[in-house]
């Protein structure tokens, strides 16, 4: 896509009421058929509008999901490529039938039949062409193949931007925690797993008045159950919120978070990881423009309310954080996704991350929306994958002896805006498969 300056706030922007009103009109404006238009789409956290000169697809083009999955055709050529030994094709093996704004993806056994199904969380987005709804749904796995049309749909519509899996109630069935929000500040939810298909109604609903932009589960106080952290924002004229933790009371989360950070700003993702090697998970949080990305240190039974470590760059806009032992030295390093800035990797120096990134992505176009670590080539170390909202690019950087390349080893151009990625083994062959959203597609390892 062209038009890739530093991301600007868009509907529903928490930064300025006047910008909100202006861009609302632009988002809802209908294009003139057959003419070039500036396409604008809104990311799950409402901040970013992806820009591209494009035109409405013809009937023939719209029938081909490889050309126009969202009803638009870009004016510039696509840019998918592969080199090295990334075992993924450049053409999806499966494409879902629903056109929705995808904010979260997660692979798990939703019907307890022994294989992995694909959960898809969606969000409300004012855009053209309009979307039918924003119910969450699951594509069930039948013999290693996902169904074309999802047979599970949530009872209610929630603006879902992230999802995390774990046994919150302590049984053997994975539970699904959803980071919800939107302009209505819809509360987070938990769908409890059971022996059979996941219920379509949430078993737990949070009551906090925040827009949760990210979530992560961990037993941060080491009491034997999983707690939930969320990164958050609000909506103008009160756009700022703290990072929060819902403690687990044994088999259920408290409905209002009992821990919150002193920092009250706009954060976009969070991830638990033991930075200092003391056995207690610390919490990394990425910050929107003018808010630093940093780590809250775990003091034993609670987190410090101020950052122990930061990137030192509050001017950056970061979206996505992820811990991994990249260099094999048995401590966790931290990847930070940049939106309008390069993606970075900070190496762990023993008990604290370094002050200067040891790696930066080298592509000219940035706009990270989500990132994930996975051993895609099965060589025993973790590789870095990212998806970029502004370009629709999914990128994989192979880890070679603890070093990531500046330019991705594999890039898939998703044709439309990229918003979520997730790795899972859908066909049980031992190779990780990749699900991507906006339009949910999966590339199978072979």
C-alpha cells in the first residue's frame, strides 16, 4: 500500500474529538464506482487508519479472494516472497467465507475432539464496504481441515481485540479470555472450556470501564492459578487508562481488577515473562505514541506499579510485545513491534534488558499490529513473525544461531489490512500452520 507515513489517529480516536468527527465522515464516505479512492480502515484499537489508493473491484475480481478479499483492488503490485527454508507457501491453502474485521486469532481444541480449531475475534469498524456484524466465531477442524463456514458463533457482539488461552478455572479444558472494548468500553469475557463444544455464552464478564487492547495470562503471584493482565485505553475526552490485572480467586477471576499501574496512558499489548529469572513473571507492555514501552517488575506477590525498564523512546508508537529466549542463553529477550518505526529486539543481560536494541527490522514499510514467536522451521529455536496493519504484510524472520536478519525471510502480502496472526498445527503433521486476519486465511506447512 502507498501512503505509509507515521500512523495517524482515526475513528474512534481517543486523542481528539475534532479528529474523531472529521475522520468519521471520511470513513463513511462511499466511493464512486470505477474511480480511484483513498481506502481507510480502522485497526482493532481504533487508533490507526490504513491508507491506500485503490478502486472498487469488478465482479470478476471480487470473486477471487486472492485479488480482492475486501472488495478493493490496490493500484500497486503485490509483494509476497520467500527465501531460505520457511516451509510456507505464498498462496493460502484455506480462506474463510466471512468478511469481518478480525482483531484476534487463537488455535485450540474448542470442541474437545483432539484437534485444533480456529477462534476468530472480531471488532466493530466503520468502513466501506460495511460489515454485517462483529460476533466472534470458531472454524471447527474436521480431519485436519477447517470448515468453510464457522458453525460456532458467540451469543453477543463484542469489540474483541485480543485473546489468551489457559485453564482459569483449574480443570483440564482450556478457557478463552477475551480483551474487549470499543467505544462502548465493553467488558472483557471468559468462555470456559468443557467436555464438548465451547459454550456460546461467556461464563465471566469483567466490569471495568476500559477499552482493553491486549491481554495475557500467567500465575504471576505463584498461588497455583492463572491471572489475567490487560493493556488498556479509554475514549475521548478521557482516553487514558492504567494497565490492570484481574487476580484469580481460585477458579474464577475477580470482576474488577485489584491491581493497576501508576502509569495512566494508552497501551496496546502486554505479555508475561520472567525477565530477571527469579521465577515470578514480569509484565511487558507496549505504549502508544508518547507513552513508553516498558516492563513492570514482579516483586513476589504483586507487581511494582512503575516500570523497572523502558525502551527510553516515548516518541515511538509500539504495537505488540513478546518474550522469547532468542539467543539460547536461558533468559528471556523482548521483541517490540513498531508502528511507523522498525520492530526491535532487546537482549536480556542477565536480570534486566539492555538499553539499546540488538536488532531492528530493515523493511521500509512499518505498521506492526501483532507479533508472535514460533519455531516455524523446526530447528529448535524461536523465529519471529509479525503482521502489519498498514501494508497487510506478514513477515517471518528466521532465527539463525540467535541472530535475526534485517529483512524478512518470508513475506506474505495479505492484500488487505493485517490485524492478527496465530500459529497452530491444524492437520496434526507436526509442522506449525499460520492463520492470519483480516480475511482469515491459513498457510499450511508441507
